[in-house]
C-alpha cells in the first residue's frame, strides 16, 4: 500500500479515529490509493503510531461511506465501482440535488449567482483535477446551499465524494471539462432568472451525461 501521510499535529488534535479516517479518505478520493488496493492495518497503525483499534474503527467509517470493502479474514481494500453502480449513484444524486435546488432557488439572489460565476471562471483556470473537482463541488453546493436542509446536503456530499474519484478518469479527456463547464453555465443561466423547471432539467441532463461517460470509462478500465 502506498504511504498515507498522517495530518499535521495541532494543539486541538482531533480524535485519532477521525484523523486516520480523514487521511485515508483523502488518499482514496485523490486517487493516491487505487481501487482494489489493500489497506493493511499493520502498516497504517505503524505510520500513525497507534494501535490497531483506531485503525479498524477508521476503516469501518470508510466502509460505511462506500469507500472501503471489509471482508472477514481478508482485511480492507479500496472499493471499486461498476458502471451500474456509477449510474445508480448519479441517479440518486440527481433526485436529491434537484429537490435541493427547488428549495434553494426561491432564496437565491444576484450576489449568489455572481459568486457561482466567479467559481466557474476560477475552474477554467485550473488544469489540476483535484483543484477542478474541489471548485466543481463548491459550485454545485452553492446553488443548493440555501435549501436550508443540512442533512440532505450531507447525503449529497457523501455521494459526490464516492463518485468524484472516478470522475477524475473523465478529466483525462480533453473534451469533458469543456463540456461540463458549458453545462454548468447553462444551469447557472436558468438559476439566475429563477427558472426552476429548466434548472432541474439541465441538472438531470448534466448528471445523466456524466453517468454515461463514466460508465464508458469504467467499462474500459481494468481496475
């Protein structure tokens, strides 16, 4: 297993389980640890200078998030994703996200739309997949943040985290980023004028196209 660097210590050190889970989650989502790769408790415990107990608990947390597979007598591995699972997760996200947008849109204002435009402009200046995906999440989150449904947004963020490590594969295609940005701007244009039906329809189309491309990419991926 590749090295997973512990987070820097601070005067307000979080519980060990959370710190280990955060570091492993970052390694998985960033692609530093590949799907199917084992996560060996001995190595992780040694690297963090802890016993196996917080490592096991951190791995259970990641398994609950869908990032890790735990098997008795076989340990933990980074979970992969089939084309069918990618499609299902994006369908679920589309259903939840469009509802969040319906709740958020009446509370929107020009300043929010201006900030969303700034994020899209910023994304176009980034070639790094990690930076682009982080800005992409901030853009989507901004549009439905005013839904005032924090638990719903936590669920959507969890789905986004599970999917984004595979969306990185699409970012190797020169046309995907351009296409996604064009779709984002169309969504924002409808959002700015308060056209909820168009916002939801365009969002569903955007996620459906991402699902189609991702299914193709995963189908061709040997991992």
